[in-house]
C-alpha cells in the first residue's frame, strides 16, 4: 500500500499539497495552525466548518481527530467537490460535505430527517470562515452550538472584526480571545530570498457558557 | 477519574495552563503551533528537543504522538524538573528529560549504555531552541538526525537567523523554509482591550537528504 | 552657539533624545513617522494635538512647520510641563501647551477671550491621541476642524478602532485611511541582538468635506 | 498659479500621487517614512540615493530640504526619466538624476570634471536601495560618505539583511539600527474593507565614525 500523502501525526500540511481551484480561498498553513489551536476538539467531537473553501481545516481535523465528525458546509457545488477531493487525497473519511448556504442550511444539518446524517448531533465547535449575512450566521451558529462548546471565526475585514467581537461580547461568550496573525515567509524569487507577508487574519473565539 | 487537563485531540494549550518558573522562557502558543507544523512526526517518531525550556513542545508532541518518543534536553536541573512536572500535569508519559549540555550530551543520548534509554534510536527530528555554541549544536544535530529526518530551529536574534540559515544552505538541506511569526494578541488592560505583539520569532526548517 | 539638539530638516528624533516621565506614554519613532504622514500640514497650519503625552509630535511638527501653530492639549499638569520642557529642549517655539480635559476645553481654545491665544483660529488638523469619552472627543474635534481639514486618530484598542472607524464613516469623512503599524526593532540584549516588536498601533485618518 | 501637488510641510505623499511604470519598484508610503527617519539631513545636506526607483525618496527629501542636494542614481534610462518626471510633477528642483550603475558611477559623481555637477561634494548620507553586487556598493558608499555621515540601506531579502548587517558591524559603524516594517493597510475590496500587508522591509542604518 502506498504511503499516505500526510503520514504524520502532527498537523501542518504545506499549502501546495492541496488541490486548488482558481479564485477559491485557502486557509494558509500558518493561519490554519492558529485556527486549529482554538478548536479544542475532544476525540469524538462534532465540528461544523462554515465556508470551508479549499477544505484544509476539514482535512487537518479529520486526521487529528479520526473519531470525530466534521461537517464542511459550502454553498458552491464546485467548491464542495474540491473539498471532497482534498479529503480523498489525504485519505480522510470522517468529513461530510454539505452543499448549502449558511445559516439557512444549518437546521437541516442539525436535525436530519434520516439518511446518512442520522447520527449527527449538535456541534461541539463551529468554525465560521464564511456565510452571509455574518450576523445571522453567528446567531444561528451560537444557537446550534452545544452548551460548553466553542465558536471560532476568522476574518480579515474590519467589519467582520467588529461584528464577531460585538457578537461574542453580547452573547456573553466565555474566554473570548482575539489573535491577529501577521506571518512573513521567506520566499525564493530568482536567486534571492525575500520576505513576503501572508495577509493578516483575525481569529476570534469564545465558549458558550 | 478526573478529566485530564487537556482532553482534546487538537493542540493549542493556552500558555497559562503550564507551570512556569520566573525567567525560564516559554514557547508561546502561537509560535508553538508554527513549530509543530514543521516537525512532521510519524506516529513512532523520535524527537529531540534541545533547550526545551518550560516544556510546552514536549507536552504537545507527547499528546499528538502517543506512540512517539520525545527527549527533552536541558542543562539546568531546575528547568529539567519543570519540564517533568509539566509532563506529569498533562499526563504525558513518552517524554524523557535529559539533564545535559548540548552538543556534548547528544552522543550519550544517541548511544545509551543500557538502562531505560536502551531502546532509543537516532531521531527523526531535532528541534533546536537552545544550546551553545549554536554552530556546534547545529552540526551535531545534523549528524545525529536520521537520513530523511528534519531539523527545526527557532531564533529571535539576527545572529541566530544567520547561523541557522547559512548552516542549512551549506549542508544542502532540502525544502528549507523560513517563517517569521508576528502575532498580535488582544489583551484586556483594565476596561480596555489593546493589541499587544508577541515578540517575533524566526522558525527555520530543512530536511536531511 | 551650541548646535541644536536636532539640527536636521528630516523628522525622526530617536526616542531616547526626549525627556520622559515614568508611566507617561510616548509615541515611538516609527509610529510617530506614520502619524506625521497623515497630518498634511501647510506651512501656516494650525494643529491641535489632544492627549499629547510626552510631546514628541508637537516637537517634530514644530520643527517641520516653523510657521505653523501647534496646540498641545493635556489634562495632567505634570505631563503638560513635560511637553513644555521637551519643546524647550529642541528649541521649538510654536507650541502652546493647554492644560485641560478634551472635549471640554476645546471651546476655550477655539474662541479664546483675549490673551496670548487671541490669534488662534480653527484647526486645519486635529490629532487625537487621548481624551475621554472618545466619542465626545471625536464629535467635538470634528466640529472644530476647518472644512477641508483633517482628523487623525491613533488607538491600540479594539474599542478605539471601532469608535473611530464608525465615527469617520458616519460623518462621511473623505479619504478615510486605516493603517496598522507593526514594527520590529533589532535590540541588543547582552551580546545578542534580538528582534522585539513595538506594540501595534492603528492610525486612522479622514478629511472633513 | 496652480496649487502645487503637495503643498504641505509634512512628508507623506500618498503612493497614487506618483507617476509609475509597470515593474518599477516604488518605496511605499509607510516604508518611505521609516527611511526618512533614518536620513538625518541638515538643511544643506548632500544625499545620494542609489537605486532610486520611482523617485519617491528624492521627491520627499527635495521638499523637506530645499537647500540640500539630492543625487538619484539609476542605471536604467527609462527609470531615470520617471524620476525626473516625478520631480517635475512635485516642483522639486534640487534633485540631479544620474544614469549609471553603482558602484562604478560613484567616482564620477564624487569628482565631476566640470559641468553642472561641479559644486557637488561628498555626500552626508547615502541611501542604498539597489545596485549590484551589494557588497561592492556598500564598500564604495562607505568610502565616499563624509566622516560623521550616514549609510541607510533597505532590503527585503535575507541575503541583503546579512550583507548589510555584517558590513556595518565590520566597518564599525556607530549607532547601527535595524528596523523591520510590517505595515497592514485597510483596503476596500468591493463593499468590504480588508487588512492587507505591505511586504516587510528591513531598514538598516549606521554612522561613519
């Protein structure tokens, strides 16, 4: 049997190992690691990833928590296919990709009327990387999160930083944390190696009391 | 039985969960995550951590890779005790703490003359967070690393950045990567929340051909 | 005659050339430069600096615009004295230090009933580095700014970033800009030189239509 | 008479006010401010700018020091023309643009055999933004700098950081400073405002004893 593509028990898959589609955002390695640090998933945890993009978080979490369940939610059919292919590529089997628009589709995920989702239950953690309008996504995500569970949200916009931060304060989330990543990578350009910046991302998190 | 202190399968233990000693450096959460991303440890990997400080990396790796072996190397007896206590605190059992000065002590670790270290073998990865002089530590570390294994080194100094970068180039390490972390954390000061910067750290890595 | 302390026509006075008081904030060199870039002062401009702290901006602006008028507003008597001494130190003569609490004291500055302030007029630019409550300071500052003039405000807090950004948008300021500085300085620690981060500051600016 | 394009006595010309050519580097506003802070030019100073690119530094310095002389050195004819046009655009008259390759052309600039350069003398400050090979440029620049004068050099590469830092240490430059800028700008993308990073630049400086 061939060696799996990521045979390691530590996360940190390089960006270029994933299949990509032009224009589809990818959570870059360094930001991905900072997100992982906020998820705090138990071995049997249920994670919903709203706006999963290229699927890097589902793949990493699928490998770190083989006994967990990850639901990747993407409204775009083509992107949903990309997430599925990236999961296959890394041999990750505990990710369900749901095509739908958050927050509308969340109810059906939480209370599936039979089928392969029947054993799914309320999430221990919801990661919000997309969805419109953000306030509604946040509100629904909060409602569906299990008590004691966590909300983690990323944004690179000022409006997003506002909305998420105010929302977590208003809902009286516990242990609210805000981290801004500003990573520089040394990259080869011709014969020179120059530092270039990975665009800054804010990662916010809090716990439902 | 009490819930373990970190019952999660994702890394990212908050800094304040560790026991600390005044003046002993600790690899802060965000930098720790970026280091973890470079280790690429297989389930049975052997990791040497030179200059392990508070022991945050041994604890996180011990949990991520329960089948691996971690050797934490610290010359200071008191700090070695701190690492042991932090491993106990988190229920991590696959970390051996060696009191010794790198590079001198590395030979004895690689070829132990009996005792509990007898089953130890050449490391798959060496993480260099300390040791003097740096050039000698790098050279020895490289020699002991298994072919195909990795060297990961951190520094916040210009001299360190030079020495490590030149060393990796000279030894023709493969896939050399240099990342500079520059994280801002939102921290409460009285009634206000201000962004403060985690001091920048360079993380360099490369593979032995 | 002795050489003046800063005989240069370029700004950029090193932090350690200023007299300091413990606990009194100082706008560090790099942040100061980014603030200067937003002021856009004509040779005869009037600048109000609310919460001038150590007085680094009044000193630099006083030298760059010898024909301008700078009003440094500080509620603390001791700090006001510090600003005066720093202006003397650098031979800057076009700074008036007003002891008072913004926004309450602004009216008296705008319309002085005689005395040495008689020739003062509405400011071309107001720099807001302090004052409480921020919303009221912003509102008053906006009202006093001459049409076509500018508001520049600095903050390191999330609340401040919110308040200033929303305020500028609501008042329909033109050319709103938000810059976040994240500077690393190489500093000598013993025999090593390490990079350390200057805490991040947001600088917001906009023009009154 | 029309208002000049930059009627202000404070530096900080927005990037989009300059004429640009595709592929020609421009020193962005925030980095430019940090460079200006290191130049320390007296009113009658002579500045050489090696690798002046778009000419933003000559324009800003030309305005800050109307009694100074700036020599902008560019080997590319088309770029030299761009610098001249940007100087004209801002009404800056004290910049001479020299077409030539540093370090070879520096001797002719220092000791011109008649002509319009006759009154030129050794520079008080040399700013190195380009030139090949870097070591030779540094060496020549150091030789031509007046005693007590300054060298300021920028780089975004690791090799450049090495070379400049070692050079300044070896030559025993005084007051060596290394600053790394890492600026984030809030930029409008459609209806959202996202933070994006200006690529990090190292600015090194030192004084000739």
